[in-house]
């Protein structure tokens, strides 16, 4: 292995791999249209999010609820209206309880003690990729991350490939791995 992903395997999940500049938002919506529409929606969401100059729970809740009274509605692109692109390149939900594990506090300080996504999305959802990754042994996780490091996915390809399970199935096919 060219890099030691041991620390990464022990501390992160497959959704966000800052070391590889990969962000997954595949569970942040449904029936996605296309890359162009998604990119446009992310820009709109990010612009609206950056209007929050002093983050607070009430302001974040207003941001969360601005799109629709129906918490299960998504934008025309199929993407959740809360997904933003942070200055460090990470695509993520600022309402997520663990946002400061991937976005530095100097860029955005999550001040709420609660997960502000609750009652807005299925916070317990796991895509096929996350389920497989959780089943991998430590060495399989390391090998998968090493394999990902040799691919050339952007956030769109990575997200769609993860939520549909295509990327991890390709890895399994190429390596012949059986989950232990």
C-alpha cells in the first residue's frame, strides 16, 4: 500500500474522505436529474447558507425549513436543499451533528448540541456502499480506500456511484473479495 490509511479506517466512514477529496451526498435526495442540475442546486444552497453570518440553531432551522413545509420535499434536481459546498471543498450538510469532523471550526462552527437534520431526513439511512464498508475487515477497508485513491471520481460520480452501490461492487468484482 502506498499510503497508510490505518488512521482513516479507524476514525472515518466512507461518506467523506477529505484525504482523497471525496464527498458523498448520495443519501441527500432522490431521483437525481443530472450533474448540471445538481451543481446548480449546490451553488444555490451554498449561496443561501453563506447568508448566515452568525450561525445559531434558530438561523440554521430557518435555513433548513426555507424550501418547503413538507420536510420530505427535495429540489427539482432531486438534491436536498441543505447540501452545501464548504470552502475546504467538502460537500456536506451543515445541519449534520458531526459536521466539524470534516469541516474545520474556523470555517463553520456547529453550535447546536442536537442533530438539526432530525425530522427532515432519514438520519439512520445507510446506502449499499456504507453497509458493505461496515462489513469489511480492517484490511479490506484499507484496500478499498487505496483502490479509491487510484480512481478519478468527482463528488457527483462518487455520490451517485455510492448510493447505487456501483463503485463498491466494481471493487468487489475486481478484487474477488468475499465479505468476512
